[in-house]
C-alpha cells in the first residue's frame, strides 16, 4: 500500500512535494513513492524551464516509483499535457480517474486525506499544514549531504556571531521567462523597504545577509542600508548551500519564492521574525494563498 507523488519544479517546489509525500503517507499509514520522471526528462514540457532533480542533495528518505509501480500512471507521464487539458475540461464532474488527484487550489485541502492508497498526487502543495505534524523530522531530513565550501563555512561563522537577518531576492526567471513574468513577477523595492524597516524596529543591531540569483541588482539596491550587509555570491550551482546558510540566520525576509520560504521555515526558532510578501502571484489575484504562510509570519 503506497501513494505516489510527482516531483516537479525547482528545489523549493520539490521540497514541498517531498514534505507533502511524507506528511500524507504518515497520516494515511501507507508508504510513499516519488515519481521523478518530469525532472529526468528535459523534453517533458517544452513550455517550462527544465529543473533537475535535487532531493538527492539532502538527507531525504526516498524510494522511487518504477514502471511496475505506475500501472495506469505511465500513460499520464507520457501524455500529461493532454491529460491536464482534459482534467480542466471536466473539473467539477465525476469523470476523473479515481487513482489520480490533481491539486485544485493552493489552499490546504483536507480532502487529500480521504483518498485511497495507490493515489497519484500531482501538484505543488505549498503549505506546512500537510506536514506540520512531523515538522521535526522534515527539518532533520532537509539537511545537506555535502559539507559547506570553505567560503560558506566562513560566512556561517559570521552568521552565528551576529543578529543575522537573511534577505532573499528572487529575480532570475521571474524577470527573463515570459510566463514567470506574467504569473509571478518580482517583489518591489518598496516591499523590501517596509520589511527592513520592521526589522530595524524589532531587532537590535541587525546584520543583513543577502541571498539572490541577481547579485548585481542586490548590491545596487541595498548598498544604502545603514546596517552591515553581506551579499552572498557563488552558490548558483549549489543552492543547497544557500539554504543551509539561510536557515542559520535568526530572522528572515523572503521573496515570493518557495526556496526563500524553505530557508525561513527550516529555522526551528520560536522567536524568529519572518516577513513575506502579501502578493505571492502577480497575475493570479483571486488565488487563495492564505495557507502558504504559517500563521505567525508577517506579510507586507
């Protein structure tokens, strides 16, 4: 008896899907299998940026779904764009395949717990409510298998000595990819100004550590801060090191990025301040994002 969870998207998305698999399997009392074929096949969807499978960078507990586990799911993997279109067409009617569960909303959905074993889950599952009951296990498992580089070890030592505040800036494909530009957009300088101002009022002698996929933009836009800053550079090919550093900061300002979300969430401190943007999606104002942030996180 097991469930199968589809892995897709970047590191942050994959971590949500893994945590979802762990959480739901725990609730249902079944095993879980991971379907990584989307990540393994660069031609899976030519309309999306291909993301490599990255869960093997962490101490995750993984068993992969093989073809003999997939049964009818093999057809879904090969023709998922056609099936997605069909599923949207018949959504709300009782014509969908009983073994396939497509995420309907970004809000927490307790109906996923009513599914039978052998269900194939396809979605992003961006809320801790699916795995809050095993949060300590998840935090233990989402730790890097590899040691930090010498450069990052030095940064970590500095983080531990000060009131470190991570500041995450997501630009990259949010600026260059037409689809991401329309649906995601980037956090405005005004958002960061409000978040920094809140930190200044509530944290003594904050020291900002900036993590970004656009180093030059970050240097230019935060150089006027009246507090010490460190722009972390060189982890483009090893973002798991950024994650390891972010989680060690005492407080966090995140962007509208699942990666930034995870960096802040992995910090187990009950006293941390986490600030995130109210506008998670640029072009999807009617999407319910109320469950993305834990209740004690601050939104600007």
